[in-house]
């Protein structure tokens, strides 16, 4: 884009000033608050106000690596358009988009300062009683309502074109499905895991399953998926939830979003082991149980809403075939297991890690949590095809923990 330039805080304020969002002559303040892997994020508000707006601007490279990793600016379009689709299906569950500028690859959107990143809430061992129902519903609605089961076939194909996102998909193909399973330059891991990681690199059974999961990610254009639904892409209060950051959105397998969420809840579960020196054993176990119960509740809420929507809204003539919806849901669960496993492994071995584990300063304590994550991740991948219900996943996590 010829008129693209990365904003600084002053320019971000001037930009928003011209949009008529704030009254004329407002006294604005701005902070760059981006702490993710990819983008600039500016928080702009009137000096005395509590909230204002967010400008999220894509950089032409991955922020986490630097200019040596060029990255498409089209991800800003994908994100703003996915937010609009998600808003139609789940009003109030994504930030409102106020303005999108293709030239500057930026979106001006609702300020969510009242919310916190779910990952931070989990790290503080907070319980969110409404979370499972809310995210289960978000998943069921955004996935089923963008699929062939509900959409007119031509509209679905047009949406696949609209959300063609090859460069962002390539990041996932490399960082989730390829690099962590051999001695790739992008990998970085705790040196105390050397032995475990080498075993993973030599595990043919695991790599065979991962090859099949990658193939599914590459070829199964089932629904408009968020594409990066980890606990850093969800913001919460005690009673509200917003899903943010769909810049990896594309037409892919439904189980990838469900699996991403399971993986990140399980990474929180595994991290409890590394933090346990500093807290009572009882508190750690209670929170682990809470996390497993949350996974079960998410799935139940997802399945319930998915079945109800299927009944009410399926337009695909074959949707009423006896046993089809049951089989469809079972395949999502099995895919979710496999994808969750890959996503756990990549967060320990690959380029981009998670704060749940990284915040454990002592390398030996961290390695305990990471080993548990590697153990659960491998089992989810290997046993994915044999999972029959959600308790198979939570029992597997418990079993690996007790081994
Ligand atoms: C270079 S981007 C690394 C990771 O950050 C994002 O959140 C995605 O998960 C991606 O794989
Ligand atoms: Mg993100």
C-alpha cells in the first residue's frame, strides 16, 4: 500500500481526532499498549475519561521477530471483516468496529479497558462462572452459521474467497504443524527439556498423526474459523466476554478453534504444577479441577447450541440424514483433540510461548509444567481419532498428570 506508514502515538491521536469520535478540541492522551506478537495497538482517550478507543495497526512484519519476517498487511482487512461477521452472529461478543482504513492497515475499535485478557485471569486463578456457556455459544454460532450446513453454497464459496488468508495460514502451518517436530531454527525451548524434545522429534507415530492434522488444516474448508483462539484472544469481566484478534481467520476445520481453546486451558492446567512450590497444593489442585470442568462445560454448551442451531437453521438438504449431526459433532471433537495437542506442543517447543509457563522464572519448576504440557499434548494427538466424548479428553489430562 503506497500511503502506508506505521503510526506513532502523536499520529494515532491526530488520526482519531479527525474521525469525529471525540468532541472537537478534546484533550486526548495515547499509549501504545501492544504486547502481542504482531501489531501496534494504541489506546486513545480523553484525558479525564476512563475509556476511549483502540487503534490496532498491522505492521508489515511480525513484531515478535522484527523486519526480517515480512507479513501481509491484508490481515488488518481480514480482522475487521471477521469482527463484522462475528458481530452479526454473536452481537456484543466482539469489539465494535468504528472504522477501517485499508491504506494504513488499521482498525479503530471499541476500547475494552474494562475487561482483562482471560490468560491473565487464569494466571491469577480466577473462576469465571459464565465463561463456558458464553464461549461455547460463540463457537457454535460462528462455526455452524458460516458453514455449508447453513449458508447458501454460492455465498459460502464467496466467503471463502473473501477470507482467503494464505500468509497467515502459512505461519500456522509452519509454527504449529511443522517446525516444532524437527530441529528447526524457529524453535526455542527450555534446555532442561532437551531429552523430551528429542524423543518427540523421533516419535514416528506422533509425526504421522501430525501430518494428517496438518493436511486437515490445509484442506478442510469447513467454516470461518477464528484461527488463533487462545486465551490471549479472549477478554473477560465477571460477566462479559469478548473475542478479539481474528487476523488468522480463514475457512478451515471447526475443531481448530475448539482445540485452540482446550489447548490453552490445558496449558494453564499444566502451568499449575510449575507454580505449585509457591502455593498450597490444595489451591493448585482445585484450580486444575476447575479448568478441566470448564473444558467439559465448554464442550457441553457448544454441543447443545450446535445441535439446536442445526435443527433450526440447517439448509443443506443432506443435513437431516439420520446420524449425520452426531457423526459431524464427533469429528469436531476428535479434530479438536488432535489440534489441541499440536497447539500445546508448539507453545513449549516452538517460537511463540505462553505467559502461563514463561512466567515461571525458575527453569526447573517451569520444566515440570512444560513436561506435563508435552505429555498431555502428545496423548491428545496420538489418541485424537479414538476420543468418544469430552471426558476422554479430561481423563487423559488427569492420567498424564498422575503418571
Ligand atoms: C509470528 S506469530 C506467532 C504466533 O502468534 C500468534 O498469536 C499466533 O498464534 C502465531 O502462531
Ligand atoms: Mg493475536
